[in-house]
């Protein structure tokens, strides 16, 4: 298939039913939340800051999810094309950023995120975010926004449906419009803690074709039990929305377990 995508063979009956039953993810979705003791992650980030490297929890989540898709649940690096599940050729993570003091949200794709270090991911997010805030039209997503702004509102929905068909079903590369093939990548990460939110279930954009979107919530001190004692710990809430055509409880559970393990032992990142 175009772009190196490979059809998935030997689907289970349940997966075939899910792919055939649900439309693009305004229908079948799975929601979930987990809480992570962020003590080790915060210590790790503080240590790196003292070494002159500025990282954030979001950088840990981006790197961690890319490794999990590579090593633990490669099934989450699939998408639906023309009614068939297909493997993506690379692991790309889309990161959302706030614009205009949080009144607008946009984002960009970190390509081959599983091959990049935390420092490389942090540097790329910073550089792309600055270019986006400046309205740099050499950045594809900025050009795409300009094109969509010119579409009359009554025609926007059919225009987006056409775009999804061209991009995700046919696998076309519309780089001239700022939309390369598979513009949103494998999985999306959005940081909602800066808005004061701990938990949220963002909608999966039908255009994206991504298997999952993860919301990184605000860290708060919580009372937890450790070794039979009630103690205060910084707790990081993570929420997720999954496309049920691609993921079920097994995949969600594997992602959760692996993400908690990596975030509670960030040196492994």
C-alpha cells in the first residue's frame, strides 16, 4: 500500500468485527485513566535541570509511549485504511501545543520518536512550537491551517471528510497543502495540566487515524498508602481515548502498565 503501510493479516474475529462495525472514531471509543506516583519522575527532571537539560513530564510521556508502541504493543501503531487494519511504517507521535495564551490548540508530529533521545525530543518540540507560534508558513501544519481557514464554514465538514479520504484511505501526500501522508502519526499527546485539569478525555479527530490520544493532567499531592503508612505523594493523572477499531482492553492495559513502569523508573528512558 502507499507510504509503506502493510495490511494486517490473521485478524481475530473480535478485531474484524470492530473494524467493520465502527466508523472513524466518532463512534467506537474506549476511555481510561491511570494515576502515576510522579516522585521519581520529578527527581529525575530536577537532576537533569541541574545538569543544564530542561525536560518536562510531557517529554517523558512522548518518549515513553513511542518505546511502548515499538516494544510492547505494536498493534497501537496501526490505523484503518479502506476498511482494513494496516501497520504504520514508522512510530510518530503528535504533540499538541497551546497558541494565543491557550485560546487555540494546534500541534505537530515528532517523526520516528522511538529513535530519538529525551533531549532530541525536547529540542524538537521547543523549536517546532516556536515556529508555530510565529506563524512560520514553512511549517506544514501552519500552511494547512491557512488553507482550511479559507474554506467556507458550510463546506468545512465535507472538505475534512474529503481530506480524510485522500490522506488516510488513499494514503496520498498533500505536502503542498501542508499535509503530508499520515499527518497525525501513531498516537497523540496533549498536556492539559496547564489549564488546571487533572483528567480529560479528548476527542479523537476522525481525520487523524491515530489509535489513541493521551492527556497529561496536573500533578497534585495526594494521600496514598505506602508500606502500610499514609503518606503524601505527587500524583500524575493520565487519561486516554482509544479508537476501539484498533485497541481493546488488552492493548489499553499493556500501555497503562508499561507507561507506569517507565514513568516510575524514568532512568530507563
